[in-house]
C-alpha cells in the first residue's frame, strides 16, 4: 500500500442562503493514496462537487465556510491555510478539471493563455518559454496542430478539444493530485471514452493521484481502484472497486447499481430509486436515505448510522449491518 497523499477527516462545509444553512458536506471522511484513482459517486446534489471545491477552498465566499474537520495534504492541514498560501498550492500541487470547459476557459483569451499563466506563476518561466511548453502540453493531450490551436479561442474548439485544454492546464505543473469533477459532462460517448483514457494514460506518465467525481458507476468500474459512495452530504460506503461491485452492502449503493443497464440480458427493466435527494437545509433525521429505502428499519428514522468497517477495506453506514 502506497503512502496516504490526502486525508479528509470529518469535513463539514456549510453554505448560508436566504432560506437557511445548506449542509452541503456534513462529516465526510476519506483518504487518497499516492498514484491511485478514487471514485466519488452519487446522484446530483449529494455534495460531490462541494467536497472537491472544499479541498481547494474554492467554495462560494463569504456564504460558504468549513465549520469543522481537516484536509491533510502531504502532512499539511489545508483548512488552516489562508488565501495567499492556497494560491501556491492550486494548480501546482493540486489541480482541478471542472465540469464544463466552456464556462471554465476565459472566452476573451486564447486557450493557451491559461496554460502560460500557470507556468509563469508556478514554474517561473519566461513568457516565451511558457508558450513553448504550452504547445508541448497541448501535443501531449493529443490536440492536433498545437502550434495553431494554442492561439485559438474557446469557441473555436470542439467540446472534446476544450476538455483536453483543461487537462493540459491542470497537468502543466505535474501536480501530486488531480481532481476531475465530471470531466466528461456534455461530451458524446466516443469523446467521453477518449478523455477518460487520456486521463488514465497521463496519470501513469506523471504519477499523479486522481479524485474522479462522477455519477456513472460504469466509469468507476473501468477507471478507479477504490470508490466512495456519497449521499446527502455524507459518505455511506467505501470499498475497493471489485468488492463494491461484487458485494454492495448499502441499500443506496445497491439501488444505484440496480439502475445500471446490463449487457448480459438478466434485467429486462431498470430499477428506479423513488423520491429525490433531500433538501440539505433540513435533511431527514436518522439515516438520510431512509425515506427512499425499501429496507428501512424503525430505528433508521431516529438514529444516524456511523460508518464502520464491515470487512477489511469495506466501510458501510447502515443499521442493517
């Protein structure tokens, strides 16, 4: 087992709104080892992206705040760092690929400019050196004619190319951790596969650890070593990928897998999970999944289950266990 690169302990990130306090991340704990890929999965609105933004302290301010917990990266607690210190970490030691590259890339600058800025800020390169390195990075992420593309604007590139530019920008300083937040959103299936395969290839070349955020368990099965399942601001199950798919223990995990199409013809109809993710301003008492759970017990609505290790490396938060 490789050393732990990132340790998140009891992280709570709350957002103050006009309706009340949203408990977007409410006691999340997980770890990422060096050079591994951890999948963070769950439905939209369960807190996956806010968890990622909390690691880099990019949650909305002043409404958002980390009210409790630790984010220990290479022995340093990021929660205690101020904005000036975080600027030295973002892009250099921890990078992020955001969901939609069209809104993440500045439309008034050529796509290469973002890469050049990162290299000049964190690597101390001159502008001419950074421009040459930007071309090399675009070539590395398989963009054709990088000498020409580096001067083009986001609207002149396809969705797949824009996402490749984001990957090049994220990997420019060879970070120890890459956070990929739904990196294939809005891309067609063929391009999705190309982007995910590219991330996997570059991960091996640069020896970078990856936190892959997705709602697609098929992607997790193909590209991750371990997986954490998130529901309503909390982690409900953690395991290595083989264990999770062979023996899912939490009812929510089983429901997610039941909603996946199968190629072996054993399921004629996909299962739907009743209801929707609860409002995190006033989440349900007890287990937050109990209003939608077909296996709930009387105590599920009263007592919150703790995450505990059922078998080696497999942790679950469920009263039935």
